[in-house]
C-alpha cells in the first residue's frame, strides 16, 4: 500500500468512493465527457472532467439523482492490479485520453497500476474505497470550478465538481448549515457592509483599508506591541527594497524568486522584500554582541510583498501585500528552550483573547529543497522537537513541510464554524546565521554563532483580520470595534446634551459615532445595528431630566438608564478584559 493510501481514514475512503460514483454518473449522463481524477480533500472530494458543455447547478442536481441510483444498486468496489499495456487498451477503447496519459506517467515512474470496477464503470485508481456504493449514506454536490489538468497552466481546462459525503444525514445537515453560515460571515461581504476595506483593479490583490478598518488594524498591532513591551522585544523599521545580493546571500533569490517583485535602480537589480529576516541579520551584525546580551529580540511590522497568482488570491486571506507581527530572536543554543517557552506562552494568551483556546501543533521537518547540511538540520530538528516536548505540546510531525532554512512549529486554530486556520509559526534557523556569518563573543573569549528563531503569532495581519471578521461575524468585541458607542439624540432639542455625553466618552478614550437627527430615529437605530456597534445610547427628554443616558447593548439588549459616570466605568471594565 502506498504512503497516501495508508493515511486514508474511513471518511476519506467514503468520500473517495463517492467521487467514483460521481464520475460514473457523469459518464451515464454525459458519455462524451472525459475524466480526470477525483481525490478526497479536507471537507469532501472533487472530480475533474473535460466537457465542452458548461455544467450548471441544475446539472449538479441531475447528477445527484443519478448517483442515488448507483448507490441504491449497491455495486461492490472491486480493485484489480493491471499491466500498463492492458490499462492503455482499456482507456483507449473508452476514449479516455487523460486516463491514457496518466497511465503513461505511472509507467514512466515505474509505479504499479490498478483499476477499480463498480457496476459498468471502470476507473484507474490505486487508493482504497468503501466495500460498496451502498455504504454511501449522505452526500451532496456543492459547486463547480475551473482547474487545469495536472494543475499546470497551458494544459486543458477541466470542470472541477466539488462534493462532500458523511456517514449520516445529520452530519451532512450540520455541514450544510455551517457552510450557509460561512456565506453570511464572508469577510469580503461584511468588510464592504461595515466599510472596513476595499479593493481596486489598479492595485490587484492589495487591500485598501478605510478609516474604520485601519482602526482595527492598528488596534491589533498595538495589542501585540503590549506583549513586546512585556517580553523584551525591540521594534525596528527596515527598508522596502534591497539589492538582490541580500536575497542571494539569504537563499531567498534561489528558493523564492518566483514570488518576488524585482526592479532596477541605477543599473543595480533590486527586490521588494517578501520577508523581514535578512534585514534583521543586518541589524544584528551592525555591532558585536556579547553572550551576556543574548537573546536579542527584533520585531518588525514592515510591509511585505509577495507575488501570488490571481487565481489563488482571495479577499484578505491571500493578498500580495501585507504586514506580519514578525520577529526574529538571536540567541545562544542553550537559550532555545526558554525562548520557545516564552513564545508559546504569548501564543496561548493571544489566541485565548480572540476565542481560539485550543490549537493543533505540527512539527514541520526538512523539505526537499533546502539550504544547509543534513548535520545542521539534524541539530535544528532535534532542538525544536525537544522544545515542543518540554512545553507539553501534543504535536504531529508534518514531514517535508519546513521552511527552506529550518524546521518549524505551526499552530492551527479552529474558528466558531470549526474551520482550521494556520496562524502562528516558530522556525528554528541554524543556516541563516551561518550564511551571514553572525557572531557573538562567548564566555571563553572566543566567538560563536547565534541561533535565529523566526516567529509570528497572528501571522499576516490582513489574513488575521479576514479570519476575525468571519469568526465574530463582523461583531467585534468592544475593545476592537472601530466604533464603540453610537449616540442617538431623538430630536434637535436633545443634541446639546448628547454632545456633552459624546465629549465625556471621547475624553475617556472611547470611539463614538454621533448620529444627528437628520433622519428618523428608526433608521438611525437600524444603521447602528447594521454596523454592529456594541453600545447604542438614545437620548430624549427623560434622559436629560434625569441627567442619565438610556443604554442598549448589542449583546444583552436594553440595559435601562445609567449615569454617564456609570457608563464610562462599565465600558472601561469591559474593554480592559478584551473579551
């Protein structure tokens, strides 16, 4: 059994079997269609087909009905080993040109071939399946997208049919419910409705943050800066453009150049920085350090630019320009454990604040394309694994997924819709200090190489904002809301008192939106509700006479009247808890 097949869960087998049933239904309804392949993916499966006719949602429902007939027939899945010549003959007779090409690819790699038969349908497949089609109890075709054959531009364009399957209808119904909820929470939709950010074709895949979105962005930075102050980080500002010699020395030019932007300045080839780490080595090496000074922790919110193909960019979660809560720690080898413990403590505190109390941890080891010797990688991986264990973290090894310069720990959180997001990372780097010849004076009077730890907690602030918008459904907690209080005087006669309250709240440090009575009271209340403002203050005759305010909470509803002092105290307590 192949490595991938061995990793198939029972749910993977079910979904992969369902993808075969989908392909079978496609061939029944569209005999002229040519088939690609249909693997299981994280939340379902897909099957790529080549068909001149563009499929519609109506076609998906028709295919679902045909799939039900195949499932009810309870065909067994029968797997057979087969020779390359026999496989080519079978699929040539079926005029399945993509399958014939795939057989040739497998043959050139010396891999064994197998076919899977259910009913009248035969497919080329080496992975495991359920025992029969009748075991598929709950499924749904969800969408259609375009894809290149083998994922390579220039190849034939396929229609990719997505679907999902579960062991029970209850699980499927819950999946559909969460999917519909995700549509309502889509950060691209809410970002527009809440006036947080926008995009322009004149700056493709590069978000433009409006005033309210900029408030949230800056608050996230300020929040992380609080940890920097506590944990001894020094913030720096570094250039956007460097001579390519820097990137050649770091290894990025060779390993990462397809994702970089280049320009020529006075006949010198330069690159816009995609990462901060090489510039931080320049800061470290600008003066000699003693072992007593280490660790040195350098943080940088500098803007980064990475070229992403237009087909993979998506709202704030995949952009071409962004800022990270990025930091690099230069330390002695004996300090690795304590530094990683400190970072893990920060990660736990930060994620708990945003409602991500639990996270999965992955240890990613050396990739095929790497810099540095195996001996150096052995040291780095052993040190990182030891630090993970010392911090009591349950982890899974993600073989081959490390950075090109060192192994890493990745932190995956679940949002309220139970979707996984990779946020924080800790990368242990013995190679870049070697490439940049970094040194410190050791306790024996000689010189030693420091170790470099690359670290981010939120990761890309743009991406994290997109995740947060969906996690909160746009209803930010008080401390993070761009507008915290909406002040609504009922009529002009109430404006003077409302202005006085506005000033008191502003002086106390709160962000207030004053909705003057130029529109009806109902429309202003609806506007505040649509903007998901945490507190709404309505002021009329009763409030002026009592020298109080009527308070309505977005969460708790009508809180009745309270004095301005009581209101300020309540807001201060709530915002300080950051919940």
